[in-house]
């Protein structure tokens, strides 16, 4: 069943009013008709089985047939703090991070960050990527995308198990994950990696610098590898897919 995250004002009693862009998708892309059903999600953990009663190019309306708790969320919070990187690399981190279960994206600005402040168009695109990935992967809540922070400030907000992959680290990630618990905060460096003083500042803040092996990984690869390892250590890779 097709899934759509909708804004709060889309739900009015038992009636659902789909935004124009989703109405166009229902009509022109998916070619759905009145009488067919979709799943609507409010982004806060509630799901609704909705029967379409009107499907036009600019307007679509449905009626709620069943309310339920949304599934697909991890047992705790995983905050991914990636340095803003160029173009598709950062977008790839957002998309795959959502699929793996990241609950919050906190972009960071480091000494070697090349792109400092995304424009409004780029920001809207990032939010759309997150929403579409959440719909595709069966998430129950819409992951948050926070405003970028300097690394020093982000370090003060680290929660729970806090890790930072670095070529300067000596602690194997497997060792750091032996007693993994929720929540988890992961710091990912830019294309040139974290500077030595940034790694030292992270260590002083209680963040564990870890090595991901003898090979140098690209920033987007490191983000997904570490996220997957942490989710596996926390038991989020066990069991069937939750629908």
C-alpha cells in the first residue's frame, strides 16, 4: 500500500485532504482512483488507512477507514551528525540514514567543511528526500532535520553512546559497541576528515573516536557503515521487516 506523510492540517476528523503535490502524484504518477486505499501518516507515530473518494490533478480527498499506531521505528533515538558535504554525497547520507533508522539529522560545520550554509532550495530538497525515504522504507515517524551547528556546539549536545570515526583513532568500533545502549550520537567528518584538535575536543566531550578499519572511507560511506554497525549492535537488524 502506498504511504504518504501528510501535514497536521491534512487531517480533519475522518476526512483527509491531500496537498496538491501529493494529489498530482496520486492522479498522474500512481494513477489511483476513488475507492482505492492508501496509508496516510501524521509524522508523529500515527497511521491511517484511507479510502480515496476524490482524486484530481490539484485536489485529492479521502476518508479514514482505520486508525493504528505506525510501525517501523527503532527502539531509541539515533542522532546522526554529518558534516555538510558536496551535492549528492550529503543527500545519499540523508536517504540511506532514513532507511537505516536515523531519527534525527544534525548537520555540522567543521574546519574542513566546504559547503557551509545550504540555501532554501537545497534545504527544501533535503526535507523532500527525507520524507520520500521515510515513505519508501516504512518508517512510522518523519526523521527531524535540524539547522546546522558548529562542531563545538554539537559536541555539547551529544547524547548516550557517542562515536566519531577518524583515521586518528585507535579504538576499534567493535570494542566501542560491546555495551551499546540507546540513545546514540554519531559524528561524521567532511571529505578531508576531522582535524586533530577536533578529535581531541570530541574526546574531551566524552565522544569516543573509533577506527573503521585500515581502509580510508569516503564521508558518505563512513556515515552509512557506522550507522549500520550501531543499529546492528542495538538489535535493530534482527527480526522481520515491520510493516
